[in-house]
């Protein structure tokens, strides 16, 4: 039963059923309510993914009970952790000391200023440390996920270093005044849990005191998120609940439900708590309204051919092909449609990058590759395939917000996962089938 529930197409459909329910229940009234065409596009994207996945996963693959030699896993985990932490250090050095930005104004104010400068085409100094950092920081996620997948067989030094590698994504998030890298790390951890359930293991590796760390990490993330909202309200001169309602209406084109506003005005609920809640709820549920904007302004968009989802392409085009002005064109088109800075969910992201025909083909291919990773894990439980399935599950969990390569550093994380998976696959000794003695030995011990 758990194998059926964890099929990629089943996970995707179940997640979107929950997401649509939450969208209609959350106490927010959006001005750009999705129409029939917008919902039809999202449903067709969902069906295209399910079709691609089912092509591979139907009929259900049978496990072949193959034992894998994990002799070199500690070295891979430690190498990835060091690379990831070094990448975070390189990015920090570039951002703080070499970029020429004035950090004295505060991270939030600097973030807002830089957002305006990007739209105005104001360049920023970038060193090679930044590019090296971007290429290596993603390996921290590979280290952390391999530890969560195989922690029972990981040495103490590799295990502690893998846990420390989480700091790389935290530093990355704080430097940019955001939360998405941290949220992405949490979703990767959930993907690891799903893979462990698929192979019948415990939720997390035993012996590492992970549950207290998980609870502490989630609590710290919630506190950090609310602190970010508070800081952004201060920078935006949102000093009262009335200011918040005005900005929500004029800038975000939404308003909280009347009963919630009334509860704040009567003093039944704290204004700060409600503002934090509405901000987070809007952040997580507004993507269908972005698809509606896409429908309304469809003729204004070019096909961005990966530029929309893969964030690192924009600075690369700015540096190596400035004459093409592709990032500027994309930002101008998105801004005119009111889409700049908003999430379009996975289906909107693929259609922005590849238009309808190529977009549907890309979604089918996404489903196919996710189903292929699932099939290999069920048949062999190989660590390299498990790592790829973790990303597949994570991309599904991201889909109500953005495409598989559209959140934070997710494309480079995918590249790091593929690199590590290829290394594990081709460097490992040939797996040997488990014998009857092996099975009896495992059951007895």
C-alpha cells in the first residue's frame, strides 16, 4: 500500500487536492480569482505529469533485493559537505566585502533597494567567488540528504559534518534576506523521509538525536519567518493594521476575509499575529492567481527557454551576453503583467519557460523521470537512485509554489544531485543479489 501511495503521480495528485482545498479555505479574498481557463491549464499540467509518471510505474515494479556496497559513502558525504560550506563562505565574502553594497541599511532594506536596481538595470560588482560559491553550495544538500537516507551506515565524522552542512543554506538565505533556501532544505528532508518510508525504514536515522533538532529547527524557522515579515513591514512603513490592509489591497491585490478583519478591530486577535499569518498564507497560496494573470496577458510573453526557472542564467546572460538583454526583456514583460516577484506554481512556470506545446512535453518528461527514479528505488534501493527520487519528491512538494527548478537554488541542487548520483553509480562495485543466507542473517539480527 505504501508503495502505491508514494508513486510520484499519486503524491502529486494528492498534494494538489490538498492545496486546492487550502486555497479555497484560507481567509483571503484575491482580486485575480482564477477562472475556468486558469484552472483547466493547471489541471492539464497535473494530468500531463501523471501520464508521464504512470508510463514508467505501471505496472508496479517488483523489488529485486539487491545489496549495495556503501564503502565510499562517508568520503562522498564529507566531500560534498566541505564543498557546500566553502560555497557559502565564498558567497558571503563576495556579498559582504566585494559587491560594494551598503549593508549598514539592513538586509531587508538592501534587498528592496537591490530589487528596484535590478528593474532599472543598475549593475552590481560580482567576483568569481560568487560563481564558484553558487556551483559548490548546492553540494551541501547532497551531503545532508545522503546522511538522512543512509545515516545508520554513516560514520560519526561524516554524520556530524553532513548535519553541519545545513548551515550553508541558512547562510545563503540570510544573506539574501529570504526564506526559500531554508524552506527548500526542509522540503528536501521531507523527501528523504518519504524515500525511507518507501523502503520500509524508520522516518529518520537512529542514533543521531535528530527529532529534537528537527523540532528546534522548525521552531527557529517560524520565528525567523515572522521576523522577516516584521522587518519588511517596518521598511515598507506599514505601521498599523490599516496600513497593512491598504498595502494588501493596492500592492498585493487581496484582502483578508471580513470576519478576520473584524476580529482584529475588536481586539479578539492580535494585529501583528494576523499580519504574519496573512503574509505567510498569501505567500503559500497565491500561485493560482498568478496563472490567472498569465492567462489574461498571454500575448505579452515570450518563451523564456529556462531563463524564468533557472535563476543563475540571468547573471550569466548579464555578464556574458549583455547585448541580448534577455533578462531585462523577461523582467519587463513580467512587471507589465503584474507577475514580477510572484510565484506561478509549476504549471505556470513551465508555460512561461516553454509555452504550451513544449511546456506540456517538458511536464510529461518531468513525470517520466520522476517515475523512473521511483521504479529504480523500488527495484534496487540504490543510494544514487534514492538521491534522485528525493529531488523528484521535493519538486512535487514545491509544485504549488513554483517549477522544479524555480525555487531558490533548486536547479543547481538538481545538478549536484545528478553529479553525486553518477559518481555513486559508476564508482560502486557491482551489486550482488542477496542470498538466502543473507536474508536469514538480516532477519535474525
